[in-house]
């Protein structure tokens, strides 16, 4: 059985805590806005980058489950 990828979930939580709550906003995030998030880590920035790819590909559940998010 698949489990939720806790690192990816933490990145999503960071976005929600920063008031970023919809897919359009996630996809349009730039580095300047991401760096405004308090105490954001490099690992979380990487996860958010993967989340942006997952949103574009319509694979958010795969992202949260730790699966591949490559656009095909």
C-alpha cells in the first residue's frame, strides 16, 4: 500500500500556511515569492518545484504519494 510522502506533504503545508491555496497560484510561483516563505528549506523548494510539475501534469495525488510527476 502506498503511503503519503511526508516531505512533499510538508511542502504543500508550507504553501498553505503562506496563503497559497490554488493550483494556478502554485504554478505561477517564482523564486522571489518562494523565498518570502519563512524558514523555507532547500528540500522544500525542490518539493515545490516538483509540485509545480505535478500540477501541470494533473498528477498531484502521485506527487503526494511519492510517485513520478514527470510530464509525459
